[in-house]
C-alpha cells in the first residue's frame, strides 16, 4: 500500500500548471538523489526528465503528460514518487514527468504545434520525439515501461499490455487501482477486444497513423510495456490515486520477480 502521509494534491487550476508540477519533481529529485535533465526546449518551455545516478541495472521507464488534457496521469506519477524516495534512490529509474507541458497548460490533447505526440514517437526528426528516441536508444532497454494516460470515453480504468515471456502484470495492477476507480468491463474498448479491462497485444500493431510511445518502447526491446488509462470524467483525486496505485503495483511486482 502507498503511505498516506504524502504531499497534498493540487487544486484543479494548478493541475494544469507544469511549473508547479516540476517544482515538486525538483524537490523530490534532491531527496532521491536523481538528476534532472533537459530533454529539449520548445517554444520557451523546457521539457525535463529525471534519471537515477545509479545505472547498474536496466531502468524502470515511467512517463506521463503526453496528452495535456489528461492531468491526473502526471500528478498520479508524482504522488507515487513522493511516497517512494528510498525506492528511487536504490533503483534505476528513467522518468518523463510531463512530455507535453504546452498541452497540460492549455488543457488540450495536442502539443504546441497542434499535433498528437503519441503518433510521432518513431520520428527521429521530430523536435521532441527525436531527442526522446536518442535518450532511450542510448541505454539498456527498460525492464518495465509504464505509459500513463486518460480516456474521456472510458467506463472505468483499463490497460494495454504487450504479451511477453514474463508473467503478465496488467490484471493485478488494475486490481490495485480498482480501490480508487472501477475497471472498465466492456468487451470492446477503443475499438479493440478487451477482457476484464485488459487489451492484450500479441504483436506490434500494423497500419497505425503513427507509432505511440508504448509501441516504440517495445521496438526498443522493453519486455514489459503497459499503457494505463483512467476515465477522465471521474473525480480528479480518484484518478490521481488510481495512477499512483497502478505504478506502485507494477514496480513492486517487477522488483519481486527479479529476486
């Protein structure tokens, strides 16, 4: 379980303030002995990532804020991180707290160009996804990748999960999040076949309009890649708590499997 003694959640207007979000990540980075690095600066906005000083093992990859109108994802990731300072110190994490700060501030899915970043992660000439790709491709593939999102059409939380030779994580992580939000039990979600909130991918999808972050992470060799979605029409605090619980469960399960 996550500790209850954590920093307070933001009021809703602040939830769309990327500077307030990063101020807390900077404080956390100092406590956790992590480095805060600039991935790129676009239109006057610096986009940051954090990395553990220890790189003795494959990293845990965590990201949020690809779509700016999905504010509970970056704040849920922060809520998890603020409760896990010692864990962050002792393990190798690569964290992208908010990949689309322009969109977060404007409360829009798209970036400052009016483009959907989650269809551009394969484009090495993209001014944001290109630097992101170079950071990831220069490191050992992550042992676990979590991409945090929200869906305004969802009837509950759900997860995309790639099949792998390792034990699946999605079901147990969804149950951890279900303390705060129900699972989406529809048989078809986002036009894809689903079972108990799990959309299982056996291979990299073909004929996509562009490649999402999770697909490119899979191409780069990450064996466990999950995309978690919460229903954005539900209360903000419950969505934040669900994201924190999902991350906590996935990381703890992966650590347990490695021992």
